[in-house]
C-alpha cells in the first residue's frame, strides 16, 4: 500500500464526538460531561449501562434506557442522531472517496486557479467536487469576520467544519484559503479521519505573488492602505508536512493544468477516485 493510501478502517462509520486528542488540537472540549437529562436524569458522567433503579426489595432492575445527551462547547443537552445512510453508501453511489483538499498559500499564489482547474478536471472525469473559496465565503458565511488573527482562526475553523461535512457527503471538497496559521490548518486536519485531509502548499515566492497582484491588494498593503496583509505585515507560516507542494521548476511556475494534474495523480495513486 502506498504511504498515502487510505487504510480500510477509515471506511468504517466515524464516532460522532471528537477524541480527546482532536479536542485538544482543536481547542474544543471533548464531551466529558454526559448527562441523562431526559426525565430528570442521573448525575453527570453516569453512563447508560449504569442506569438501573432500586426495586422495592432492594434488588436492581433495569429501567428503560434514556438517550445520553452531551454538552459540547456552549451547547447543552444535545444528542447525536445517526442516519441509516452513511458515508460509505454515499461513496459507493458516487464512486469516489469523500476528502478535503486544503489549498494554502499567499494571496496571488494561485489557490483559486488551482481549485478551479482541479474541479474542472475532476468534474470532466465524472467526479463530484465542491470548491470552498475563502474570498467567496467571506461574502456570506464568514462576512462577520475580519483579518485579525482570531477572526482568521474562526474563518478556518468554520470552513474546516463545512469541508468535513462535504467529505462526509462523499464529495471531493476543495478548500482554497490563505489559512496562514499552522495551528488552524492542523486543527482542520484532525477533524477528519487520517488520510482524508490533503494539504496542498502553494510554495511560490512572495515576489511572484506580489508581481501578479491581480486585485491590486499588495500595492495597497505596501502603501499602508491595507493593514495586516498576509506576507507584508502579517505572518504566513509555511506548512512543513504537506501531502503536495506546488513550486516553481527552473524558474517557471507550472501551468494551471499542470498543477491540477499533479493533484489528480495524487488522488488516483492513493485510491480517492474509487469508492
Ligand atoms: N489583510 C488581508 N490579508 C490577506 N488577504 C486579504 C486581506 N484583506 C483582504 N484580503 C483578501 O481576502 C482573501 C483571503 O481570504 P481568506 O479567507 O482566504 O483569508 S484567511 O485564510 O482567513 O487568512 C484574499 O484572497 P486571495 O487573494 O484569493 O488569497 C484577499 O483577496
Ligand atoms: N500557474 C499559474 N501560472 C500563471 N499564472 C497564474 C497561475 N496560477 C495563477 N495565476 C495567476 O495569478 C493570479 C493569482 O491567482 P489566484 O488563483 O487568484 O491566486 P490566489 O487565489 O492564491 O489569490 C491570477 O491572475 C492568475 O491568473
């Protein structure tokens, strides 16, 4: 099996709640308090298997099981509902494996260009994709967020959660965001089962991105009219272990089609294009 192949256990149904490790990495709390809230319930942390009541003679008799509800973040008394149709059935229908292709890089590095070219190539070969573009999502879902570090983190967290849903739907989700902080990207990675998060690093020098400047934003940032612009006066933390790196070869940037082919080959070689 190639090093990036999807191990078969990943095709099993996923547990509904984040693991302690995932929770630690995402900063989210694992559902440590499990309470039986319906009908008064028992003390916090009491498992369903312990829910018995004392009969008149002092012996224990089982009572009707109550669903266990959880507290996740600020959401109290919530219950996970399983649907009989799962990810593997959807994948069988689509003939592919749901995954997230996370494209990160400076503004102007070609993230959207790659996302569109890849989506087109996959679509033409019969694969269902959906592109989550940072710029576009800031027109709606993330319109309340600025470019401060904490808002960028929330931006990435939300898109990571949405991308996870697309992958669960069996879709090849292509997320294209600057996502400048390693910690935020890694938090998205742990939302998904191993191998279902494929990071693509657009490893192009700032000078190339700045020379392209299709929206004129670098110019505005250099003249101080935009503050906190990534690569100018805001950080970009390069990935260290990306599955795929797009870089210049002999001083030339690969064409959009070549970049898309690079990712396509990876998907083919690692079994994502079959259920
Ligand atoms: N301060 C600052 N820094 C970086 N980028 C800026 C900024 N202000 C506006 N823009 C425009 O917003 C696009 C990036 O949005 P993202 O959601 O991908 O950014 S982030 O991941 O939250 O950092 C980015 O789009 P791309 O050029 O496609 O990367 C810019 O057009
Ligand atoms: N591989 C490439 N070769 C040449 N030009 C490219 C390439 N990729 C992107 N570009 C051009 O660079 C500019 C920025 O690309 P874009 O995809 O919008 O970057 P980003 O989404 O990272 O901001 C656009 O004008 C685009 O046409």
